[in-house]
C-alpha cells in the first residue's frame, strides 16, 4: 500500500507540475502575441505620425512660399505708391506742376541709385531745403549733394546738417545754436570759418555771437569743405564704395525696379478702386436713408435668434 500511494503521489505531482509549465508557456505565448500586436500598432502609428509630419512640412512650405510671394507683391505696390506720394508732395514746391515734380523725383531716384543715401533720405532733405526757401528747383540737387558729402553717407547726420544749414540760410546770419548743431553732427564749421577770416576759433565765436557772420559766409565755408582739397570732398562717392554703401545702393535699385513693375499694376488697379469707392458710397447713402427699416430688420433677426436659442436650450435644461 505504501508503495502504491507513493507512485500515485509522484504521478499527481508530475501532472500538476506539467500543468503549471503549460500555463506559463501559454502566458508567454499570449504576451508574445500582444507584444507583436503592439508592435504592429506602434509601427502603424509611427507611419501615420511620419505622414502627418510630412503633410505639416509640406503645408508649412506652401504657406511660406505664398507669404514670400505676397510680400513681394506688396513691396512692388508700396514702391510705386512711395513714388506717387513723393510726386504729390513736390507738386506745390514746383508751382503746382505735376510734370516738373515727376521729373524731379526721377532725378532723386537717379541720385539714390548712385549714392549711399536712399530715396526717402534725399527726398526729405530736398523738401526741407525748398521748404525753408534755401534752395529752388534749379539748385536743390547741388545743395543736397554738398550736404550729403559732408554727412558722408550717414542718414542721421544728413538730416541734422540739413536742418541746421537751412535754419542759418533762412535767418541770413549765423548763430551759435545752429553752429553747435553742426558741430554735434561732426561738421568743424568754426575751424573752417576761422581759416577763412584768419582768426582763431575763440574770435570766430565772438563774431558769430555778435551777428557778424552772414549766411553767405556759411555757404562759402560749406563749399570750401566739399570742393577739391576740402576734408569732405567726394564724401558720398567714398562712402558708396564701402560694403554698407553698396547695400544701400542695391536697395534703391531694387526699389526702383519694383516701382517700374508696380506702376502699370497700380494704373490697372485704380479703376477697380474707384468702383469700390463708388459702391461703398452708395451703400452708405442707402444705410443713412433707411436707418429705421434696417433697425426693424435687425431687431426681428435678434428676436428670432433668441427664440431659437430658447427652443434648443429648454429641453436640455440650459
């Protein structure tokens, strides 16, 4: 009996162990299948992610391309608009002649295309000189060149020098306030005047304070400084040969090209803009003449929306 019990016990134990091993193997197989499916899912998800990312990159590329194109078109229009505005601004300075103003703007463009100053800088200084009555259509370009040489291609100095020079010329005589403005802009005006008069700087200061230095003498000093042998001789030409000067000239040439393209486009657009202006005017007139009717229609529309909202929100307890 003991022997039979021992054998039975061993068989039972063996069967139990086998069942445990089979269960473990089944669990391993299940985990393997799950991992395989997870791998398939993650692989599919990764493919979708890559496709989505690729689509996003393509969309971003298209958007960037359209942005560049629209920016280019806007620059073309803006360049021509700036030219038109400049012509309109100079018409009063040329006695109301649009033809003369247009010709003058062309000359400014030519100056901008060959100097380190951009068109807007030249236009601003020219407008200032003519506004002060310091220069006319006949001599404004030479006066502007003289000031530009002294400024050496620096736009800020150009503006400050032009303002101080215009104030002195308009006043008819020099004063220390304007002289100090010129000195702060890097113009050694006192030294140049001292050389002209054969005196020292202290003496020239006293002469200016006493009102004994005329605007003609200031103009003479400027011409001496920008003529052959002067310290600012060919100042703009020297600056235009630098890298920054060449970049400025390039910008102006690009802008001139854009304006040439934009001119015909603006001419074609103007009739359409006139139609839009006329249409908006008629809409405004209609609205003003029918205020009561429009108000009644809008009140009715708002009430209809309110009823619709109540009908929808009532059943859901909102």
